[in-house]
């Protein structure tokens, strides 16, 4: 696809300028390893056990997969990566990458971590967002029960009024959003599995109605591999227009496809996932088109590793005469992946962020294992990463 404004996603010198030769070779080795599903499957099972055994594997994990995909164990450590990304015009979405444990003490502790991340973001020039998972602030059991509970005509579940746990979750989110609004930091509410998503969507809309009157603070996440999400995006926009607030929409393809299909089959209900990738791509592009047509009261984050989707959005921006750095159009990719998209778009003045997890090595292992699994299951993505890394290594050697 030809997009003018000099935008090319093939410039490996831009993409990997921040990596030393040693870093590039480590990345090459890592993506070569996780290209093999059987190695990833074995490593996913063994790594947590090896770490608990006391064997000296932490150093290897830290110098490879941890350094590739995580900003640091603490916010202070992440500041180094944040500053480095900022020097290339790349912004940051901070994510506390620790899996929460059950219980109010853990939920309150995670709430404090999110608030600390917001306060840290406010001290940085290039951290406009903090990502929040509601499953870190409340039990899966509560969210699943609310998702299934019958509704009253008001749209409120009939169990909510007496549910102290639901009230506590809302209190935690309001506390987080209060701090975010004070500092002007955006809150990106992560999407979860379909069987707990309904109460998350309703709380996201409620929070937008409070905090998004003049500036966009709260964003909900729309997983377009779900066949109902394009319609839900349109419904969310209608609610926002009627409620006189700005809709914050982070668009993704999705993260739970195998799990969703397996559960639907096991429980005998229609799969909520699109029939194929073409349908997902079509809805994702349609969602981008819809948002760009309603920028008067929508702010969009195109969170995608798909080159075509990013180029299409850039082309539509140009066709509409929109500036590359439009305040309500943002792009995002995971730290450690798709640098050819992030750094090349940033070099042309687009607003681009890296999703940057942080947390203790032992605690972010589940996140790292998911990254490895996703890379091994999306073979084309890993092949593309390897191809670009090898091209850059060859370019440097030829100098």
C-alpha cells in the first residue's frame, strides 16, 4: 500500500537504532527459539518450576525474554527504557504486568501500584497512558457472576445493589481515575474473556461518562475478533453522544481466541469469535473507519501489529487531511515487537506508544510465557520479526 508523507515500515535502521549489535543478536536468537511451538510449550511448563527450584536460570531469563518484552522490575528501572523510547519520539503505555492474587489485600495493593504508575507517568514527558486490568482489582468469580446475572429493566444487575465486592471494585476504579484525571493521564481498561466482559464494559462506559466530558481519560478496549464488537463500538458511540462525553476506544484484534472457542465448544454455545481472520480484519478496518469518521467525540488507539492496518489508517488520515500527530489518533505496539512499525511511524510524527510492562521477574513470568506462546502461534509475525532483524544485522555488517 502506498502511503505518502514518506511513511515506510521497511526502514530497519530506524526500527533498530536503539539496539546494539549484541542486543540484535540476542533478539535474533530469542525469536528463532520461540518460532518453535514445541520448545515454547516445553519452556512454558518448565520455566516457572526451574525458577522456584533455585537453579541459576534467572540471569538467562532476565538477559533474554525479560529484557526483550519488559521495561524493568520497578518503575525506576522502567524509567531508563521510557527515556530511551522518548529519545526516538516513541511514547509509553505503562502496564503493571503482575498477575493479581485473590483477596481484598491483593486487590488494594494492585490499586496502589496503578496509582503509583500514574504518578510516575505524570513525571515523564512521554507516558500518556497507564493500562489497567480489572481482574487485578476484583475476583473472576464476581465478574463472571455479574456477567451472567439477570438484569432489571434499568440495565443494572439485580444482585449489584447489595454486592459489597462490586462496590469495592468501583471504588478502586474511581480512585485510580481520580488520580489520572488530576494528572491528565489516560487509563486504558483492558478487555477480558467474553464471560466476564459485560460488567467491565458497563463500568468503562460509566467512568467515561464521569471523566471524559472535556478530555479523554478513560478508554475501553474493543476486541474485533469478536463478531459482536463492531456493533458494540457503534452502540458505545451512540451512548457517548447521548451522554455528551468523548468515547475512548482502544482497538485490538484480540487475545483469547483458542480459549474462547474451546469454552464455547465445551459448553455448547455459539463461538463469539469471528469465523476467520479475514472477517476479523474486515471488522478491525471498519472500526478504524468508523472512529475516524467521528473524531468530534471519539479518541482512538489503533493497537495493532498488522502492517496493513497501520498503513490503512495513515492513508485515511492523509485522505481526510488530518495531521500525523492528531490529538485523538494514537498507534500502539507491544514493547519488544514490531519495532519497524513503532519507530518508523514515530519518525514521521505519528503518535505511537510502546505497551511497556514492569514488575518483579518472578511475578511477570505468566506475562512472558503468554508472549512466547503468542509469537509461536502467530508464525508469520515471528518470521517477519526475524527477517527484519537479519536485514538490519546484514546492513550493519555491510557498512
